C-alpha cells in the first residue's frame, strides 16, 4: 500500500487498511500477513509473525514481517515460511 505524500496524515492509509481487512474477513480469510513499517501496522493489531512460528522467504528484520489473525486461534498450530508470488522477486 502507498499513499501519495500530499495525502498522508489525513487518514487515507488507515481507511485503506481497515477496508482491506474488512474485505478479507468478508471473504473468509483467517489471517493476513504484511511486510511493512513496524510502527504503523501494529495499530491495526498486527504483530511479528515469529510469534506464530511463521517466517518470510526474504531476509528481513523480524519486526517488519507481521501477521494478524482475523479469526481468533486460526494460527494456533501454524508454522512455516510465507512465499510470495514470483512477480515480487523483481521488486
């Protein structure tokens, strides 16, 4: 997600995150992962994925790869590595 600099600090990003999470819930997803700013996403309930035994295929600081359970307990017995679609390899 990105918000144009002139639109930042006006609630646009927060509205986008909330709308995205609401849509994920409507679609029945149990959890969401995000690679993002460690001070931004926790305000929506995201926490480091290592708490759930989940890692990322990329070498990253632990605090920037986060997960949010949309269904409580959904990740209780989860573990493994999140792999991104190949299109992300060139980013």
